[in-house]
């Protein structure tokens, strides 16, 4: 079940989201929900370590977002190391 939390009129907010979804070719805004995160660290990481960092960050998103890890939501985490 999806829910929209807002401090103003939720009906108007949902209508606005659905209007954007119809412009994008989707019938409902719920199919357009995506979360993108970038985790940067000032250290030298191997490819495996950077992957593990991204996995841990994605698990953190799962604690904060409901629903998470659905097949069509498009959640994405990138990890970047500058060292």
C-alpha cells in the first residue's frame, strides 16, 4: 500500500503527481517513484569494497522507505571513492 504524507492538501498533491505521471505516459504516479543516492568516501576502495558500501547504503534506504526493493521502483545507490 502506498501512502502520501504531506503538510498540505493530500488530494491536490496526489492530483499533481498523477498529472505528471500522465505526461510521462504512466497512468499513476506510483510507477514513477524513484530514489537515487550517491555515497562518497575519501578513501581508496577496491571494486568489491565500493560494491559493499553501495549495498549497505541500499539497505539503509530499505529501512527509511516503504515500500523498498520492489521490482519496478528504480531505487539506485552509487558509491564513489576519491582515494
